[in-house]
């Protein structure tokens, strides 16, 4: 009798424990799903979100570092990519996010925020366009539209600049590798957007020759140049070259707003 | 055996590399280029290709080399639904490859396959970020990135990749991308009256990397 009692008590206790664990995990599950579908991941809330708000849940974006060694034993400190031979590159191998948000150079010339790049994602397919009422402006299978990256990772457009064709790293010696030879006077209305630090860029370019090239061909992983807006500048002539006929004359509106 | 450099020499090498500084990236131009074709209209979205792929590559929950996307829209009575099915597009000018700092990603001269040796991956996730089509997949358990290699072992054995073999509707196929684009390749994925296109709605701009893929678009998924 005693024994049976104990069994029952144990069973009840065990059951109790199981129910509690189940409740806890379903609660966690609920929280997880509620967070995934948090309005902050969608328009319009994402437009006014601050980095701090995103980081309350996504701190790992900042905390995560590269592995100490690759599975085959390769050490990050033994690797140096071709684009990391620019004179602006400092420090150890780091993650994609940290290079844009945390590196000294990134902080010197840019002021990127989560929502400069992230414009929302659809959790149903972890991407765009999975339902009739989803956000249709998003890119398939991506959280971020790659044409945004193209602004700083496109090809150097030698053709329109009237410089010899080919890579600046080879042809730039004609100009002492200094873009400002021409750009001290040409297209001087530049970088007036909320994710760049225009004055800091000009200052940095005085002492480091790769500053301008870095964002305009030196880290190009895409096959094309970015079609930049063409702002009027003081010494600009009246005629518009053919290649510029369809260009906007102002930066994209969302980059002009003052960020919160 | 390669000589092992001590700390001081290593620093010197790094400085020398920096000073030389004329590092230019030269893309691989393959002899031929393999590429997929997917029929967006006839695909029924069963995801057999996705499962065949996960099986072949032993993938845990999370990373998906191939992904079938359901696109739905319209309002009654004019509703529509179609599928877009993408893995890695083994681009003519891949963005992942030049971004990789360790040389883990490479493109095969023979057939243009873009492969990754994940044992050299340090988990910086640059390839994942630079790829316009969401191909490289981060495996959070191992902290490294993996991706579709077109079942390179199957290719070398003269067969098609698992996703193509698993497709019961025959809407997915793989062959020399030029034959696909010129319409000279006979495949069940393309009906006689259909013409393959380079991109569909919401697919990232194909001029970024020239992806080796062709679609048979749905009327609502056409661009241009």
C-alpha cells in the first residue's frame, strides 16, 4: 500500500514536472514566435527602429566573432583577402556585421544603422513575397537588397570619368593614385546622406589614398558600377552627358531623413 | 613541408603585402558553365528537391541549400500562385568568391561550379552577405558556412544533382547554361512554346553577378 502511494506521489510529481517543462517550453516557443512576428520586423515600424531596439534581441550580431580556427586548422590571422591590402584596412579578421558597425574605419567614415540595410523580412519564408499581402518590395531569399551594397561595392566606372580603362590599381599611377586630382573640383556635392560622414570622408582622403577607391571599386564584388545620383556642383557645365540622362539628381529619400 | 614563420616574420610578411598593395582580383572564366532551369508555372511546390538536397548533404534543421518559394497574390477572382526554386546559381561572376578571405570558395575551370571547402571557413559570413541570391547557408551548430556544390561528385560521375533527380514534375534541370538560353536543349522543364528568362519578379538584379540560371516565368512573375 505504502509502495503504491509512493509510486503515485512520484508519478504525480513527475507529471507535474513534465507539465511545468512543457508549459515553459511552449511559453518560450510563444515568445520566440511573437518576437519573430514583432512589428519591428515590418514596415512601417522598422523605419523608425533604433539600433538599440534591434540589439535587445539580436546582441549576437555584435558579439559573434570569427572562429579561432577553421575546422581544418586554418588560423584567421594567416588569412588576408585581396581587398584587405587597401591602406584603410586595420585589425584582425572579423565578421561581416562587425566590419560595418564596429571597425574603427567603419565608425570613422560611416554611420550605418540596422535599418539602413534591413528593410524588413517575411518570417513565413524568412524572405519576401510568400503571401498575397506580404511586403512585395523585398528581395527573394535575402534579408537585405544587394543593390544597397552596390553603392559601396560596385566597379570603378573608368569609362564615364575619361580615365584609361582597366583597374585603378594599375592605371591610377597617372594620377598619383589620387582621386582628388579631379574630384577636388568635379562632383563635389557628394555623400550628403544619413549613413555617411561626408566631412570625415574628405578628411580621411587627405592622408590615405585608398579612401575614395575603397568604396568605389576597391572592394567590388559585383560586376557593375552603381548608378549614383548626379547632384549639381558649382563648376558643372550646363549639358548633361548621355549616360547621366536617366540619373536622379538627388539621393534616395530615405537616406535624407534624419535618423532617430 | 612549408616553412613555419615566427611572429616577427609574420608581421613583416603582412607589412610587405600591405606595401605591395596592388592586389587585384581576377575572375575565373570557365570552359563551360553549368546552370539550372526551373519552370515556375509547372512546379507544384512539393519540395522533394529540397529534401533530396538536405539528405545528400546531411544538413540539420536550419541551412537550406535549395529553397522553393511560394509566391501568392491577387484578389478574387484573379488570384495566382507560382513557385520560384533557387539554390546556388554558380554565377559567372560570383560575389561570394572574391569576398572570402581564406580561399575556401573556388570556381571550377571545367564547368564553372562554385564550390566551398567548408573546412577552411572561419565563419565570417561575408559570402552569405554578398551573395544576392541567398545561396551560402550558415550552420549555427558548426559556426561555418556551407553551400550547394551542384553535387559535384554526381556531376563527375556523369549524373545530375539530387534535386534534379528528385523532381517528380521534371520542372528542374541542369545543363550548359548557354544551351538553355539559346533554347537548343531538349528538356521537360521547357515546353516548345516557352522561352527561358534570366530573372523573375523580386529576384535580385542578375547584372550583379550574372547568375547561371534560367526560369520559365509565370505571367505575374515576369519582369521588364
